[in-house]
C-alpha cells in the first residue's frame, strides 16, 4: 500500500472489503470481526466475493486472510 497526503491508496481493489476505495484498518477490523464470528454482512460490499481475498480454500474469512491484509496495509 502506498500513502499519498496521509491517505491510503489500494494496491489490490479486491481487498477493499467495504468498497470505500481504500484498503485500510477499517477493512482489517471488518475481517477481524468475521474471524471472531460476528456478522459482517451489512459492513461489506453487496457484490463482494470471497475468492477475492481467499487464501486457504475454505471460502471463509480467517486468520490467514486477516494476516495477509495486515501485511498489505503495513507496506
């Protein structure tokens, strides 16, 4: 991820879970809510598809996906 004027700029728009045109901590917070079993249906894009972030083949948001997003955000 790059920064411009203090704002995050997405590297991969598929990781923008909430469709606000940035990949940021809000996307990570939504992922972490899913990891602990919270319903995130009203927080994600209506047309968002699991394969966009899927890493381990179970088509669920889990720790591998959250860790990957943390790596993207920290770049």
